[in-house]
C-alpha cells in the first residue's frame, strides 16, 4: 500500500505538477504578449486618429518628437511621442487654466498692480498646450510672447488647442529657449517669465543651469518675476533651487508645496519681495474677482524659500 501511495505521489506531484506549472507559465506569457500586441495596435490607431490635424507632419523636422493628442470627455491632452502628458485643455473652456500647477504659474499676480496688468509683458518658455499663453493674451490682455522649439507643437496648438494667430499683442516664436533668454531685444522688458521646459517624457527640465537662470533674471524688469515648474518629489529639486538662488539671490524665492502629481512651482523675483500675508490675502481676493484663478488657495501652499534648508 505504501508503495502504491509513493507511486501515486511521484506521478501526480513530481510529474504532472511541473506540467501544470509549465502550462500556467505559458498561458501567462501568451496573455502578456497578446496584451502588448493589442496595446501596440491601439497606440498605432491612436496616433493615426489624432495626427489628423497635422496633414503636413512630414514637412516638419524629423528630429523633433511627433505630436499627438487625445480627447477624453471634455478634456484634450497633448503628447510628444510618449504617454507623458505635456499639456491639456478643457474643450468647453479653452481659454481657462484648469490644472493646479499651471494656475500656480500665475502666482506673480499676487505682487503686481492688477489695474496695470494689461500693460505688462508675459513670456512663456515652452508652449505646451498653450494654456498660459492663451490666458495671458485673452483674459489678461497682456503683451504675450511664447518660445517653443518644436514647430509641430505650435501647429497643433493653432489648430486643436485654440491658440490664436499672432497679432499686435501675441507673438509665438519657433526657437530655442536657451538662445531666446540671451536676446538683447527682451533684456529687462519681461514682467512675467513662465518657464516650463521638460523633455518628451516629462521627466526632467531640459534647461536647468545657473547660467540659464541668470539669463532669465536678466530678461526681467526690476519688478519682474520668473515662475518655473520643477518636480518637488524629485532628487533634483534641491539642486534646482540652489541654482535659482545663485542666480536670483537667497531672499528672492517663494515656492508652492508640490501638487499631488509632484509639480512644485517656484517664484523668483528680480527684486526680493516682502512677505505680507494680509496684503497677499487681499490681493488674492481681488484676483479671484477678476479672473478664473483660485488665488486664495495659493496662500495655503505658498511661502518664502530658504534653499539651504529645502
């Protein structure tokens, strides 16, 4: 009887069990390969569907990432050849800013004469989905200049993200931001400089040196402010703060706490500004009374920065 049990154990546990395990592993591998194949097929269909706005895409420089976009309900998202979102727009309200971190890029409004905003000059380095450019131009009536390296991004924003054509108060420049900040024509003339320059994977800023930030400072008027998008959860955040501090001065930086997604907006002033919470609260209420921006919420996450302890 024991011999019979031993034979049964050997046959079922040591012979069939590995076969079941092997079949199970093969099934898993098949499922993964099938999923990858379907995802690749879906991605190709997605690219064909959403490149419809760029019929002349072949005319653009092939060195730039291909621009695609996707609609999900009332939202439209911009991509640069990867799944990383590079910008978005609410289709029903194309001239408003809906993402928290992009709204915070407007934090410089807390320190300016709101009655004079339409006489100021805003510049965006990196167009994205043109949310900041459109807001400054349409809602604030500012002189607005945007610098974008990828010509496909400009073409896509014109056709699919409601970016207006250039006019007397709007200029979209196809060019390198590193070169643009060195141009004499804008030196000392920018009141609000908004820097959002990430690679196609949205993983790291492509321009993040002390020299770059020093050139940014040189573009600003005496009361001007640079707002820059950094990743607050990334190891490079402290390093970026130190570079900006070296360029602007240790008392010239304010920063928002990172959003849930990790975006940390830093405000760097050409001339250091006093932190007056009561005055800022009053200004925030005025901003909300004029424009669709949650300025009072900003003050809950905004504070002066001591880069040495950040």
